[in-house]
């Protein structure tokens, strides 16, 4: 399955269902991403990671502050298992008169991280979003600024494969008048909720 995802090949629904059912029986510790989805880790090594991203319907937890525009230190390929994900890309350019500031993400122990304000003021321009439906995939290159959105009342799930690069840290587009250091909590998601969502995603896959 990992090879198929890496090469952009179709995923076998039976294999995906088996994976989801296996994970649902004993979900690993999953945490809320600050932008409002659940990250379920499946595998990671020095080259990258495989994980599930879940958007439960009518049950979201966001970080404070919630700054959705960010980049990654890895290349990301995301395959939508159910629902529809709106992938937004952004052009972020250094500009001394820009309306925003870049914050570097520093990861701490457990599920904590901290945003450290840089001297880089930037201007941000949104590109046309792409709606990605179940069965489709999208990619985000390392260093490319983006945000993924799913309506709060809708459910969606993606299977995500990442590939590490030499980029030292990820950036988040933040507000210029925010503190120099912003702690971010990534609370653990309720295991029963994760199990229930995984079961619903499995049931939504084509037979």
C-alpha cells in the first residue's frame, strides 16, 4: 500500500479497509493538529511517515491561536479515503511591508510545540483551491505553503505519506503583533471517538 501511495497508483479498497479495521481495534495514541484534524500515526522512520488524518463531523479541536497557513519539512502525498478535502495553496513572499510574519515551529517533548517569531515579514496571496474527492490524491511539496479545509459538519479522512527533506524546520504564517514565542498544545484525541470514525470511514469505502 505504501508503494502504491508513493507512486500515485490506485489503492485497493479491500487493503485499506483491512488497515482501518486493524487500527480501529487498537488505535495508537492520536493527537489533534492545531488546525482541527486528528493525526493517527501508523509508521515512521528516518525517511518519513505514514499516517491517517481524520476530520470528525461536528467535533473539532483547534489550537489557540489557530493559524492554518503553513509549510512542511517533507514532501506530502495525501489520498482522500472519504469525504472531500479542499486544498488551498498560497504564495508567501518576503516583504518588509507585508501583513504577516513567519513563525518557526519548534517541536518539544510529547505533543507540545512552540512557534518562534522570525524577522521575516511576508505578504500572502491565495491561489485557487482544489477540491479533492474520495479516491483522489493531492501532493504538497516541502516548503510549499498550504492549508486543508473540511466543513465542520462533514467527515473526511486521508491516508498520508511523507518523505523527509533537508529543510530544517517548518514555518507558520502568523500575526505580526503576537508574542515572540507561542506555545501550542496538541491534545490527545479520545480513543473511542477515533475508533468510531475509523469504523465509519471503513464502511464508506467502495465494496
